[in-house]
């Protein structure tokens, strides 16, 4: 068994009417909401998928199906905590994360430190091991038309010694 595992995750959510979005566990005021079964935290969903994928444990929809009402409006911080428990139970921990968020709005950079703090506290890793970058799609595609938001995450898991 390898001492290191790499996983990638991606998540997309459509916007709906609303006045805030939750990204990285941070409630950001904006002129949109997220269409989702849970709180729709696209960043944390991508991170969960990366963590699960690194150990071939499936994806977030398998572990927390949108058809199950117990996950209705659940905080994705809880889902991230549960995914962390799953990988810890398999003998691994998150070594580092590299994430991207693609959206015209809201602006991410004013909130990225708080997002990193939330993730750091949840996973029990150093904030220096978490990168969150944001970009626009230059008004191209669904993100450019402000119809939705996309996030990607790459994770390195390390065997717990």
C-alpha cells in the first residue's frame, strides 16, 4: 500500500435567486443563491470528492445521496468532517490541498483566508497546506454568463504514521 495517494474533485452548482452563497464554509452576501440539496458549498464538495477519490471510495453522492432527506440543507462542513473520518479510518490524512473556484461573482479573494481557516480547522491540517485560488472564465460559458459556479480540488493524502 502506498504512503501517498492523490485525488481530484470537481463540483458545479447552478445559481438561483437568493442573497448569499456558502463557499468554503463562508457565507458570502451576493445577488444569487445556490441550487442544491445541501448548502451547495461547491468548494467543499470538490474537496470531499478529491479525498474520497484518492482512496477509490466513490464520490460525495454515494456517501451522502441527494435522495436522502437527512442531508437536506446540511452544512457541507459536516460532510467534509465525515469524509475526513472516512479517510482517517483507512489510515490516511490530508497532506495538502490545491483548489480552484471559477465564477464571475462573487469575488472570492476577500474570503479565501477564512475559507482556508475553516478547512484547516475541520481537517486538522496547517493553513499553509491549503491553497484556494479563484478565477473568472472571461464571461465565457455557464460561469461567464453567471449561471453557476465551478470548483476543483486536488488533494495529497499521506499515510498516518
